[in-house]
């Protein structure tokens, strides 16, 4: 085996693992946002409509991190 072939193969595998690790952060963030919204609705049910809208906005911003991670993966591979 040529040394360059082994190096390219390792780089590809590391990039894939890197995106997998980068996806953990947004997943944890979405869990926290949804959990806190459920707690808030349990405390004040009359605010459910407003809190749901804010929850979806928070989820959108958190998932933007995952999209940036996957775009970075495709740029550097």
C-alpha cells in the first residue's frame, strides 16, 4: 500500500466521525429546548401558544448548527 492512499483513507474516516460528533450538540440542544418548554407549559398552561412558537424558533436556530456541520463536512472532504 502506498502511504498517500492510507493517509487519504484515514482523512475521509475522520471527517465522517467529526460530523457525527458535531451532530450530538444540536441533538442535546433540541432536547433541552423542548424539555424546558414542557416545564414552562406545565407551570403556566395559558402561555402554551406563545411558548410553542418560541420553542420552534429555538429548535430552528439549534438545527442550523447541524446544517453548518454537514456543510462543513462536504466542503472539507
